[in-house]
C-alpha cells in the first residue's frame, strides 16, 4: 500500500446525528431537531412544534457524545486516529443565530472536546455547518434564502475561529454543499422555511416521482439563491480564517454524487456530462476556482432560474477559494436517456441502478472502483489535496450476548474502499486523509434510524433513543486499528 507516512486516518461524525444534549447548556432548537424518525420506506417528516408525546426526534439524544466525549475520544485514540471529523452545532454557540453575544456554555463544550483530542494528538476536522442551523434563523429569516444569514454565519465563524485558535487546524465550510442542487433539499440543507416540502424524503423508494411532483419550481429557484449566499459565506469565511490564523486550512465538502452513463449512446454521454456538471462540479468549480462556471448560464436559462448576484460578489468568490477539497463517497448510480425506472438509492440522488453492482441493506450500490475513478477525476480537475471525509457501510449489527459484534461485511466494504484509495494514490492523486463515516454509531441522516449503523464502535441505543448508551467494540474496531497501525499495509 502506498499511503504517505503522515496520512490522516480517522473517523467522521456530525453534531445533529451524534451529539444529543438537546437544549442542554443554553442550546436552542436547530432545524435538524424538528425531523422525526423515518425509515427506508417512510420519509422523515418535519414538525413545526416539537411533540415528544407523539413522535421520536432522533437528534435529541442521538449517541449522546455530549456526555460521553471523553470515553469516545479515548476509544478513537485506541484505534490510532490522527483525525476526527465533527461539526459544531451552530445553535449551541448562537442559540437563535442572530444573538449579539455567543453562549459561553456552548463555547466551553467544544473547547473541552478539542482539548481532549489534543491530549491524544488527534487533529479535529471541523464542519462549520452540517445540515443544521438555528431554528430561529429558519423561521424568522427563511434561512439561507435571506442574505442577512451570511453575516450571522460569519459572526459564528469569527467566534469559533478566534476561540479555537491553536486547537483546530482544518475547517470545512458546509457539508455536502451540492446537496442544494437536488430537488427538495431547501429546508434540510439551507433552513428555507418557505419551501413547499420540508420532508427529508430520501427514504421513500416508491414515491420519488410523487414527491418530486409536490416540489415546486419556485423552491428550486430558492435553493439556487440560497446556494449563492452559501458560496459568498464560504468565500468570506475562508478569507476570515486566514486573517485570524495563517495556519488554518479551509476546505469545501462536496457530496460524491458519482454517476455513470447507462449505455454508450452518445446521448447518454451528453447527459452524463450535464448531470455531473450540475450535481457534482457546479459547487466545487465555484469554491475551488472562484467563479461561476461557463455552463451555469445555459443551465439557469433552460431551467428558468434567475438569482440575485450583487456587485462585488464576483470579487468575493475570487478571493475566497478553498485550500483543499473534501468529499463523501458511498455509492454510484447511472443516468440514461432511455426509459428505465430502476432507481438507485443513496444519500443523494443517484439516478438508476447499475446491474453490475451489489447493494447494501438500504439499497445503496457498493462500488469501490468508482471511488478510485472519481478521485482521479477530481484531482485532474482541481489539483488540490483531497480528503475522503465520509465513507462507510450502513447495516444492522447484532450485539451478541458476550457484547461482541461480528461485522465482517463492514470490514470487507472498508477494505475494498481503502484499497481503491491506495490505487488512486498510485495513480498520482494527492490524497491526504480518510475519515470513516459514523466511526461510532450514530443516527442516519436520511431515515433517522439508529439501526442503520456505520460504526466500528457499537452504541447501545435503539431507533427511539432507548438504551444504556454503552459503547462496545465491533470486530471492525480491531481491524481498523491494525490498518492505521500499519499505515494501510495490512491490506496487502
Ligand atoms: C451524507 C451526510 O450525505 O451521508 C451524512 O453528510 C449522512 O450526514 C451520510 O449521515 C450517510 O447517510 P445516511 O442517511 O445513511 O445517514
């Protein structure tokens, strides 16, 4: 294996799926706190009022990292982690989002987490906004649709960049920013309260077309406007980070919407080019190259999208390009101009299924070669260091009577993907880090289920937030420990 000797091995989480501690220490509701439990068949519905008597809200207790962080970090250290990806819950630092002063208790919590990580020489990789924002900003300002939100975000950045100087080096401005190019993600990714559909519907298999029909064209326009505001916020945050600490490295985080043409028809080649640009490259081009890509004009025209870009915005984008590229990668799908309704499932839209691939228990197609292929594509295009900051297998695990968990399926998935990364490195890709998703079990974003487990550490809690919250090491825990110890050589 060819991993560089300082390769950043680790794991990844997100506050709203991992932290729990709902409304503790002065935190108020985030947008994510209003999603109830769903399933592979049923969408996660949004409720305006929290009604615990009727519904289960997975983010409220999640894996309770809020009260277990010391124990969790010690376990990560035991595995040999060099990097831990986590996010800061914005509503813990600025409970309303537009507060004049930050919440000291929230600042203290993350400081303690970073100090604990430092104790073990684990570098934090902090996502500033991972699919949540203070609920008040959504309700009162319509989230990212409102340009004022840029300033609220920058106040938040100013606070965390100054408070955690010396404790953090790597930041990501927005999780899977390109999620907003997909239909029906306005509230989930940008807190746009006025969109017609706030369900997180990716779990619904049969009803995708019905659900899309409920989403109005206006919503898509709102999403692209919100996205523009996020680009401006991200660019300004990059600049701000560098003024506060020259050592700060700020990256983009792009959801790996990786698709193939289903046939070799020339029409399918044109379609894949268009789809890849719109769903994968569009955001990355802006964040890495600092300007709207030439193809965006035609896309906006054909889709009847017009957004407000103010004078000076072009300059801001140019001055705030990111230092490194990061992406999630779970699966691939296909697109075709032919009639084909075999949908492929995934965390994002993947088009139709590929007959050459097997699927996970949740219907996601497993494709390690796709990871090698896309890493090469991305490196060729951007020439920036890359981190794979999410990758893993969501599966039901069995906790045996003796508290062991035999997850050879997860080991197999990870081994294949780590091998694919090693191949990409040999191809010449400057891959600098890998954080396995949900290294300690956490709530699934698309379904809200706890039973869809990704971890190498089992958390004893069910879909309804009931359990002891005790942590148990899975077989993959020991396997990943050896992978890190040998810097990937154990895979040979
Ligand atoms: C990514 C998100 O899209 O996919 C994560 O950034 C999410 O937040 C992950 O958890 C896996 O999806 P799911 O629905 O299985 O949790």
